[in-house]
C-alpha cells in the first residue's frame, strides 16, 4: 500500500510516494509557468498551469514507479496559500488567480476592517493584502463584471482537487488563511463572507486535513495504472503541510523556515491569536489543533538581493561573513525589502542599512543582512510570546539552514536550541502524503507524524546572547524612526 503527496507551488509541483510506515519511495517534479506581474505589486498565475504541472509530475511517478503507483490508496494535497481562484457557475476560471504575494488590496483591507469592527476577533488575524478575502473585495470594486459572475472561490489546491475528484472541498488550515473562516469555530463566518459580498454558497465545504475529501476520478485510476479506489485527503496549506512532514503537530513543537520568506511556526492546543503583533493564527491540518506563525517576507531573499547587487553568489557571501565573524557588527540591516508582515503589517515598509563606514566591506554587509533576518525572527518570537506561546527547541528547514553562521545567529537571538534534521526531505509533499495515509487507513496523525532524526543541535551561545540583546534594541528603534522619516 502506498500514499501520494502532491505539493503545488507557484514555480512547480512536487509529487512524493511513501509506504505504510511513512518511508519515501520516490518523487518527481514538474515546473510551472512563472507568475506574471501586470503592474507593480501585482502577482497572478493561470490556475491551469498548476494542473498541467500536477499531471506531469504524477505521470513521471507512474512511469518510474509503476508497481508502487498501482498500490496507491490515498492522496494528500498541499498548496501555496491565500491565492484567489475565481470560477463561474459552470466552474470555469474567470480570470488569472491573484496570488499570496499580490499587494494590490491594501486599501480594501482598511475598508473591510472599518465595515466589520469584529473582523480581527472572528478571523483571529489582521486583514492583510496577502489574504484571499481582500483580493475579492478588490475585484468587487475594480472588476465588477467579473465579480458578478463568481460562482465559487477556491484556493489553489482546492482547484486541483476539483479536477482530480470533482469535489469542491477545502481543509481547515488553508481556509484559515482566506480571512473568511471563524478560526476558533473552524467554520465559515457569514459575517466575514458578507463584508466581501459573498456567502456560503460561494465556498467549498470544509473538511479536516486528515479526513476524506473525495476520490480520484476513474480516468486517473486508468491513467496511472491503479486498480482500486483512492481517497483524497483534505490536505493542508503549505506551512501546515511542512509541519506535518517534520512532525510539528503537538503543542509547543515548531520550526524556523529559512526560505525566500521566513516562517516561525509553532503548534498550539488552542486558538491563540495576537492581531496586535500581526501573528498569523490558523487552524492546523489535523483536528482540534491550531498553529501560530510569524512571517517575514524577505529571509534568504535578503541575501539574494545582496548577491544581485554585489555580483557575488549567496554561498560566497555567507562564507565571507562566517570567515570574519567575531560578534555583532557595526552595521544594522532592516530586511523589509518587500514590506513586512510580522510584526509590522506594512506592505510599504522598506529595507535599510545603518551604521556604515568607510571600512565596511561586502563580508560585513552580508553579516548585517544575516543578523537582520535573525532579528526579524526575534521580532516574531516576541509577539508569539505575547500570545502566550513559548518553545525551547525549533527544527531548522529551508535553504538558509545550510549556513552554520545563520543558525548560530538565530539560536543566540531566540535563546533557543535549533535542531538540524538528518538528511532527508521533510517538506510539504511528505506531510500531505502522511495526511493521505491517515485518510485512507484511519491512522491517527500522531502515530505517523513523528519528528525526524536530528543530525545535530545548535545551542545559544551565552556571550552572543548578551551582546545581541543590545544590538536588537537598536534594531527595534530603527523601524519607527525610519517610518516617521518616510512620512
């Protein structure tokens, strides 16, 4: 018996097969057509590109692992969150999907909160342009002819589910990022829907991530050589899927993700919002569990930016910073190159360097960038603490976790152990394959969603903890001063 996880990203789709014990058996991927930006701050993609990439990735697995695919029993889906897929009454796509990193709806966010003062209480989150509901408010205002034709609004993976199964369904973790869910009750909110001119008829039904949401259509059983019924689990939004893959499902368990953007993710036993600190408080992908996230928009992307303007590779910059590192540098970097979510909720925030001198070199700039990202994670920890959440260890994932210096900086700034998993893939595709197993076999999530073996642990360094406390104080003072100067 095997189980398939499909992780739908904006740049491509990854498919992974696992066995009954959760051991990966094979994987395949396919690239998607990159998002387009018709105007500054916009980001759109044709949903059919995700579908084409999904079929290509699973076709590759069926060709390379025919026996394993023939034994398939369950499928789980993960997808990039917050995207708005607009369908008409015949379930045909009305316009390109508006993606998570689209910032056009900032004005609509303010209008929604003014129209519904209880919005933050119901949703557990601030109205941000990244979420789905403000995007529909924008369409309602600027594309009324499109809005009038809306029959359903789906999130990205729900669109793929529709084509795989014929079912209109969404899991709790992804739905929580729409700003239409009463996150505490795990149900659509009539009030939140109404503020964007929609109602429950426009929404898919809700299921838990580990529950059955539908079954593969017969045409796909034939296409992939499968001889029995295959259930499709509710699945998960991308970060909750990663948590399922790395086993962060029990209260206090979490991870720090050093990818293009950065995420500080912690699992919770109850709904624990902190809207004042721009914390994301969402349902987890398993029943009766929630999670919090601090999200920063430019983590390794900050080093990518420095790489572009200096002509040096990210690896070279990281190595140069590590070679000369003796402690906190003089320069301070604010990593708000694409605005910021946690804790500022400011799409217009911009990055900056301060403390530069004639002797500042590229290695010191790289160190300042890495320190600035560590400080941004420290900001996330601070507002999670304000919501009553604490943790003593985090697992590190993402490309930036290959940097020893970055891990030391994060461990010492968070005063928290950072555990580095043994080599392996613990991402979203594995997480939702595990959810597919749960749905198909009735297995309790805690039985299969275990944490990986740990290669090593990076502990906080007392000397750096003390030195960075003062450095962080200066970092925090810069944002309001710079914002005041800009206005």
